């Protein structure tokens, strides 16, 4: 038994399914929910919302800023070339380089955080059904304990319009 | 450390253009032919600008030999992305051809239009290719070039003086234009040395810099022409 | 007016991906041919020497730099406008954002080509990269061109990612709907997207961070492009107004480009049900605001120059006002100010056709604006002896105009492989009818702005 899951036509029935799985003793992280659009009108759409992405973006910005500062400082000071009587290391022009690299750092850190925390597949979380694309909402349990599959099936079948499948 | 400069006495200049020819010969500046020249591709590191004043028949003709002014605060330098245009310690505004990628930004920034772009690879009509100066590199297509104050002569004389264990004498270094000037309108030398002729002329009350208000601190001083009214 | 739902959206928007008509091949052949011709022309220019262009002493920048600034300007339509609309959560943005972001990505790529095309030695363009080289020299970080390099690369990276992120769920849709090799390719592009609440949250948070980060970058990019001019002591260039003037002009021409692209998409991909007159009207209003802003900047620039009465600047001033360049100057004023003011200011004309006519005018006008900033000033720089007149030659004209075909080609190809309207965002907006749309700020389906 790899997975047991139900497909629901509406957010409300999916919400019921989630609630019943919880009542059957499952924690949020053991329930798999898939939808073709963000479901923020429903409680289940807010599971696992906490993220440090903002902080990682700031961190990336700081790294970028340091690279920008270091790059301009090290290269200009190690080979001072006089151009037009400007100071060898001048704040104003180099601030532009520092700014651009700060933003680049923040952007790249955001993307890396997204890919690592959101997109890289975790072990044992591969449940998928192409019908999700057509607007069905999938609620299911991956790698359930065999003895409890019956309970889960019952819980998933309860809401209106449910179609329960097993893999 | 010297600071090289030039003085151009407009009272002496008769606009003969000898400096232009000498410069072309000394610095391996390729000629482009009349057709390209009419399209603005001629490269005259030094040019004799002609200005007419007054209405016919009371016309006065003025000449101004114009070359790179070797600015102290050169607008062409900071805009170069590859340091092809930069300042040497002796105040020369250097152009490193090998670093140039041809953005032409320096030429736009130059208020004197003293910089020239190589639109084509250089070529000479036979037998002119036999008289190329071995001390000056040829410039390939796509780079900027300009007056160097004949830096090859400066460095050559510096080396000679060093091996002979002496200072450089005033007037010992002569860029090609100075050497060729039959009226001795152009004088070259060290501006730091207050005794040198160029230094003396630069302090003359007749002296002024070209486009001084742009703030470029040029190393070339023009001595005004004395007219009857003045 | 009908409002498609769920699987209807899938069907309509995936239709161009799975069905290819002869028109597609024809368009690709035509645009591709023009692009190849342009590339060949550039190649001959590189081989024969830069002399085949009309560039001359002392006008060392011409069509290529004009096109560079123009395309970078067009690129400000997409990501910047999309980011602002996302941040204020304007509901009507949903069908618009992707076609806007695509413009940014392609216009930036094309724009960034021009500095290379215009180089005297384009094969050495990589010397702008900051890397420890055997030449033991680094780029000059005090040069505006190096600022350009950093700004454009940051903006391009950001824009491409900003475009890619919201496509990921749509790639997943295409993956599920297709078979064979196509399924494999789209599966790889979808990066294992499944649609868990966690993934949706992460995606939306990432989009918010990107939107916030990309706005200052976009502003900085065109400011820095303007610095290419304002950092040089050329009459009428060295002015503080250039930064905001260029940014406003960029957004202005960007909106015009977006309106044209939307009208074309609507017509040829039959997206009447998705791109409503309301979208055109809203963007048209935005264009009206930018036209007024542009007029304000031009008025300032002209009047301040006139009262400053600096001789070198005045000679350039009169050259554009009543001299050689006057016909171009007044065409620009009509295209950029009079035309959009009439067409976008009067409600009756603010239709799709009106928007397109005004936009074409603005695109022409903004191209002229950049030309009029660059060329007259360079030809009239201080010393009268060295005045010069620039005339473009066929190679320059061919290369510059073939980039319009390049833009069209890239757009056609993109619309062929990616749904040009964001499917999931449209669904998430529950496709409310435009008449019933709540005020923009009340719409918070994609989460609130966490600041």
C-alpha cells in the first residue's frame, strides 16, 4: 500500500476530508493536499505557511552587498589606476555596483530557498494525480500504516462527491 | 615626476599644416582617402582649426592647432569600462590600444573631439608602408586612438638620460608636431620645471586653456594672437 | 460577456500549445527570415569593419545606442508594471502580467545585444565581466558602462526568474495534459510541481519578495542607462533630470509596447474572453499619466536649458527646436504628447483601437526621443570646427529594424510553448466579471503583503 487518497470537486468537501483525517489521528504533515490553484479561502490552504524566506532573502542581500563591496574594494585598491582625477575607491560610483549585487543576491537567495524548501521532492512524497489539473482537489495519505488504511478510506469517502483511490 | 605640457603660440602659427603631416608620419596614422574622409573618418591627432572672423572683405583668419589636451581631469578616462583610457603618473592621458573594446564612449565624452576611431584596419598606399615608425604600434579596426604627446619619444629620451646618468634637458624631447613646426609656434616640455620654456609660456598673460570652463584642466596652453587693435 | 471557468480556461489557453496552424509557420518564417538577414548584416559589419555604418567623427553613437536605450525602455513595461500591480494586488492584472513579463525578458535580451553590436571589437565584449583574467586587470567600476553591465544583468536575471516562477504551475498543467517527449520536457521545466499548500505559499512569498526587489532594480536600470549620457560633459547631456526623465520615458514606451502586444495576442490567439476592453482602458489611463509626466519632464528640460543660456547647450537647443532636427523633434512631441493626450484623455477614444493607435505613436515618438538626445548633442559639441552630421547607412537601419522582427519572433515562439496568460492565476482570481470587480485593494486572494 503506497497511498490512499480522495479527489474532491470543491474546497469545502476537501476541507471536510482533511478534518476527518485529523479526527482519525493524523498530523497535518502526514496529510497530502494537492490543488491546481492556491486555496486560501479554506483552512487547509494555510497549512505549513511559516517560512524563513524573507530572512534568507535579506541574508542573500547581505552576501551580495559584501561581494559588491569586496569586488570593487579589492580590485581597485590592489591596482590603483587614476582615471579623471577620481578617488581610487569612491563611494558614489561603487554604491551602484554594491546596490546591484545586493539585489541580485536577494533575488538568487529567494529562488534558492524556494527550490530547496518547496520544489525539491522529499522522500516518500510523490503522490500525484493528473486530475488535479482539471480542478479536483486531492487529499490523501502517503505510505499509510496498513492496519489503518480502512479508517482513512472511510474518512476520505465521507464528504460529498468524494472519489477514493488507492495505490 | 614631470608633468608634460605644451604651449601653442597662435601669434606664430600660420596654419601650414606641417604638424599634421609630421604627426601622421611619426605615429603611423593611416590615411583613409578622400571618400572616407568626407564621411568623417579622417584621423588627425592634431588638426589646424580655422576660424574666420568678420564679414567680407574684412575677414580675419585664425588658426588653432588642436590636439588631445592631456587633461588633468580628463572626462574620457572614468567612462572607459576597461581602463584603456587612464592617467599616467607624469600627467599623460594614456590610451592602451590593446585594452580598448571600442565603446567610443571616451570620444563622446571628450569636449575637444580629439579622439579618433579606427573604422577599418589600417592600410597605406605603396610605398608609404615602408616608412612606418617601428616605435609606434599599429591600431587594428575597432579601437580608439589619439595624440599621445609622442609618448614613444618621451620614454626614449627618459631611457637615454637615465643610462647617461643625467636629467632631461629642457627642449630635449620634441613631439613630431613641435619638431616640424617651422615657425616654432609649438613648445613642449615639463610644466613642473618652472625654468622650462613651456612653463614660462604657460604663465604668460596671453595664455589661456581651451574650453577651460568645462573643468578639464588641460595641459596645453594657447597664447592669444596679438592683433592691431589689442 | 462570457467568463470562462476551470477546464474551459485550460482548453482555451492551452489551445495554441497543442494546435499549430499554418499561420504559425508563416509568421516564424517571415520573422525568422528578417532576423537572419539582420544577423548576416551584423556579421558583414564585423568582418568589413565598423566603417560600413554611418557613425563618424564626432558623432560616435547613432542608431545602435538609440536602439539600445529604446529596447531597455520597452523592457520596463513588463516586470516593473507587473510587480507594481502584484504588490497592490490589482485584480485586473491577472490576464496581463505574463504577456508583460515576457516583453521585459525579450526586450532586455535584445537591448543588451546592442552594446555588443555597437562595439568596435565585439569579440572582446567579455572584458566587461569581472573575472580574474590573465591580463591582470579588472573592469573599471567607475565607468557608467560597467554600471550598465551590472544593472542589466541583475535586471535580466531577476526578470527571467520573475517570469519563470509563476509559469511553474502552468508547466505542470501542460505536463499533465501532454504525452511522450513533450511530457518529459514540461515535467522537467515544472521542477516537480505538485500543488501542495506549502508549494503555493512558498511560490507566492517568493513572488512577493521578487516583486519588491525588482522595482528598485528596474528604476536603477534606466537611471543607469541615462547615466551613460549624463556622466559625460556633452552639452544638454550633463543634467540631473535625466534619471527620472529616462525612467518615466521607459515606463511610457513600455506600456505602449504592452498594449500593442496585448491587442495582437487578443486578435490572433482569440483571447477576447480573457483580455477585456477594461484591461486596455486601465493601461490606457496609465499611459495617459505617463504621457503627462513625459511632457512635464520635456518642458522642464527645455525651459531650464533655455534660461541657463549656456552657449554650447543653446546651439544644440536651437538645432532641435528649429534647425536640422526640428521636424523630428515636433513629430516626437505630437506622437508622445498630443496623440496620447487626445486618444487616451477622451473616454470615447479609449477603445482597443484607440489604445493601439496611441501606442504605435508613442513607440515611434520614444524612439525619436532617444535619437534626439544622442545625435544632435554629439554633432554640436563645443568647438564649431568639429561639428558633424550623422546619417545612418543601410546596414545600421537593417540591423536596428530587424530587432523588431526578433521581438515578434521570440514572442510568437514563446506563445507557442507557454500559455501566454497565467492559467493558475486566472483560476485563483475566480475570473470575476470585470464589472463586478471589487476595488483593487480589497482583493487579497494571493495573500497579503507581508512587510
